[in-house]
C-alpha cells in the first residue's frame, strides 16, 4: 500500500477484495519462430495460450475490473520451455486499486544477477555453486512422463526436508506420499468440488462474494485474484487442465498446528529443501497450493490418515519431466532497503 494511504478506507470499498482492477502479463508470440509444438500450451497453469492455425496464440478471457486482459500471471514458464525462443511476456500482474493495490507497481524485470547488476547470467553461471544453479534454473513442471518415480528416489529427496531448520527444532512436519493413480484422482475430485464452488461464488454469486469479501480482509492470501483465476481456468468450459497435472506422484505436506512459532513457515522451508533436491537429481516438481480444501473433507482425511493435530499446508507433484524446462528467466526485482555505512547495491 502506498505510504500514507489508510488501509481502513480501502477495506470499506465493497468489491475491492473480490474484484480488484489491474493488468496482467501479456504473452507476445513470434509467429515466424513458433513451431506449433504446443508445449507452451501444456505448461501454462491458466490456459493463457491456445493453438490457432498451428501456431501458439494468446487467449483473452480474464477480467480485472472493467478491463479485459490476457489471462497471464507472467510466471514465464512458457519462455523457459520454448526451444525456439518464440515467446516473451511483457509486463506483470499489477493491481491498480483496491485492497490488493500493488505497493511497487513498476518493479524492473531482470534475469538472475547473483554476481552483480547487469552481468549476463550465462557468462557468470560457471562461477556459481551447484545450489545456486538449481535455485535460478528451477521451474515448475506441469507435463510429466507416466514413468513412476522409484520410492528409493522419493525417500532420498524427502530426507533433504528432514534437515530443514524449524523453530525450536520442533520439526512439526510430516509427509504423505501418494503414487496410486486412482487415489490421486479421488483427491482431485474431492478438492475440485470445493474449488469450483469457491470459484463460482467469487465470479457470480452475490452472497458468496459478500462472504469472500469479509473473509479476504482477514485472510487476503486465500482470496487473491491469482489463485481464484487459477481455479477458474481449471474449471472453465473446455479446459484440459488437471489440478495435479497427471503427475505420477503427489506429496502432501502436513504440519502440526501446535508447532513452535510459525509452523506453516517451517513446513514451507522443509518442502523447498525437497523441491530443490528433486530438481538437482533431474526430477520435476510443481507446488499445488490449492490442496488446502482437503482439510474440509473428513472422509478423505480419514482415508489418508490425517487427523489432529495435523493440517494440510501445501502439496507438490513429482515426476520425470517430459521436457527439460529448467532455465533461468527474468523476474521482478525484489525491493531491498539497506542500512549501514556500505554503498547500496541497486
């Protein structure tokens, strides 16, 4: 929120939570370079691209306020997977007004710059540690081979999560590994019912929108436009998107709600260890934060052995990527404030 703006005034504006106005990313396709392979279409979590005349083309369907914008949240995974270099994404998601108004609407897009500004990443990559390389190149995978991941390999990457730090060394995390196709589909179906109800309420039901407006004031991350449009994309007519991307393995991350301090943060730190370890070994992963409605499904929870004091915090899918898309892409610069006698780095 811009300095001096009273958050209470924003909260009084009905619709500012469930209908923010702004701009999304803008995919630009070089039609001459595009081979029509459709990998960019398969990798997009929002269905922002389609095949027209055997070439990739942006899809316009997302509304942000009164304007209609291309349905792209500028993750740039399509850029990473395009071997022809035919795609670029202009801009980023910027909320112009309302509860979610962007604090820094004009952040510069830059490639990784671990050794200083304006140094070409390809020129300095060989100077980086292996950990740094995995961090900068890791992308979310959404197209997987059907080949199952051996349980020995799964156990190996989960071991990296065991060595994550936690408040007070509480270690409030446990994992549930699901590599049974029928059970993965059952979880998708159960969670999907709640997600579709939530999406329908967000986009059209007046009572539902009123509830979500009030709920969003206390838990803004749950009602942000990005997960809401991800859900809408999944259940849009004709959509071929799948919540778990047809991956051969789903891993649920659970946290003990009695954990010291911020137990969900401890859970997230542990999962990130696992995800980085997976990519370092040639596996692909994708976070599935929309798993949280599983906490509202008692029969499925019982089937999975989830009970108090544990709650599902997040999940991720795991498998062998059908196409290697791990690649460094541009990202918005993070605001940094420096204190001390040294010279600030821009």
